[in-house]
C-alpha cells in the first residue's frame, strides 16, 4: 500500500459527515483542504485537536481553506462529539476504513506492550489544485493547528 505523498493528486473521498450529508473532495474544488485523520471522538488528544481546529476555523476560512476531520467513528458518535464541544468543523465517518487505507493512516500501533491496528494521527494539506501540498504524520497535538495554519498561508 503506497501512501499519497506531496505532489500526488489527493485520493477522492466520498463519506458521510456529522449530520449525515455526503462529502467529496471535489465539493471543494478551488479551495484548499486540511484533511486530518484522528483515532477516536471524545478522547483527550482528539478533543484538543478538534477544538484547536474549531478555534482557528475563521483564520482557515480567510485563507480559503476547509477543514475535514476523519475517523472510523459513526455519524451518531460524531454528532454527539460536535454537540458536546460545539465543533465548527466537518467530521467524516470512515467506518469501513477505506479512506484511511487509501491515505495510509490505518497502521499497526503499540500501547502498553500490546500491538493493535488503529488510525495514525496525520494531516494532509491539499492545495486548490487537488494535489497534496504537505503531509504531517505521527502528529503531536500541541502546536499542530498553528503549524498547519502557517503552511496554509504559504500555499
């Protein structure tokens, strides 16, 4: 399985978002897209990251950029997460894991000596031309939103 890299055309997605509406990357043609993958709704790191992107949503909008979060959580879980934290970003449900596979973020992880499969926290900046402009893998949440916003402003 190859991972999309900088310069590659971003693999298309067709997933339901919180609220149930279907979302495709092509819906945002001509805009930049921050596509970020995260392990699970309402866990500490994922909550901080979602709130961070929500707090910066206007700054991203000024840079003509849409933010899409992706996890394998259901629409119902996304709806609860959005309501609980008043999130202003779209959360896409990839329950089958197809998009996670295409972006190479479904990986073997280790915690407390156990090995399991899970979503690697990763962010893809997709340029207005539909090509991947930057990739962050194994993301650490502190400072990440600022780093992505800085990259968006330079793209």
